[in-house]
């Protein structure tokens, strides 16, 4: 059984998860950003960052090329409060995967966002929307430490 680990990562969070997988498994014939070289492996670990509730566009394009493979999906998202939200994202990503493939597992965790996002929340927060933006700011602050070692250890447990 050969493996490939391929990812799209805008700010580095998903790359950290990809590196964790790369350090955990043997028999990896390709590790790097999405590339057709990954298609030579029996099982592909495919990493994405969440963009508007689904995977980023580079991952959508890559998934379209994958056929007759075992696929393990992993990703990061800015909003990490609920497992249900992660499941929704994974379900949405699955819709881009051809039926000839077999999805063998998935993993998601929270990933930090750029400071500009917090600055925008602060600017937009006022008396009327105070609670809503406070929730977003709290989520932002919580995301800052992710992916952390606990996330990475959880990922290792899932892939082993
Ligand atoms: C344009 C843009 C759209 C995003 N949309 C979402 C989203 O819909 N849901 C979410 O939870 N996080 C969203 N995020 C946050 C990123 O998914 C999150 O920070 C992720 O960990 C980034 O991964 P990366 O560092 O591998 O690029 C968005 C970020 C950007 C820049």
C-alpha cells in the first residue's frame, strides 16, 4: 500500500496537519501541494482549508482528477465550536469526490485566522450587533492556538 499526502494551505494551518501525517506514515511516495504526482499512490491524504463552508477551490480542482483511490480528507476551519459544523463541511467536500473512490476517513480541526479578520470584527461591532460580533471575536481568539499539539495528536490517533 502506497500513500500520498497532498494539500492546499493559504496561511499554513493545513500544511501543519499535512506535515504531521508525513511524519507519521511510512510508504509515502508524494508529499506536497496538490499535484497529479499524488495520483500514483493507492491512498491519498487530501488536505484543504475551509472557504465559504466548503474546501478551497484548488482542492475542488484536485478532487475532480482523483479516481479509483482510497481517500482520507483532512482540513482546517476558522470556526471550531461544533463537530456538527465540521461534519457539514466534510459532507460538502465529499460531493466533489467521484464514486469510483472510497473515502476511508476524515479529520478536521480549527485553524487560526489573520489579524485583519479580528480588526474587521472590532470595527463592525456596535451596540445593536454587540453579542454576535463578540461571539466571532471569542471564536477568533480561541482559533489562535490551533492547530495545536492536541489537534495533531488526535489526527495521529485517527490515521493510525
Ligand atoms: C477567504 C476566506 C474564507 C474563509 N471561509 C471560512 C468559512 O467559511 N468557514 C470557516 O470555518 N473558516 C473560514 N475561513 C478560515 C480558514 O478556513 C482557516 O483559517 C483555515 O485554518 C486556513 O487554513 P490554511 O492556514 O491552511 O490556509 C476562511 C478564510 C478565508 C481567508
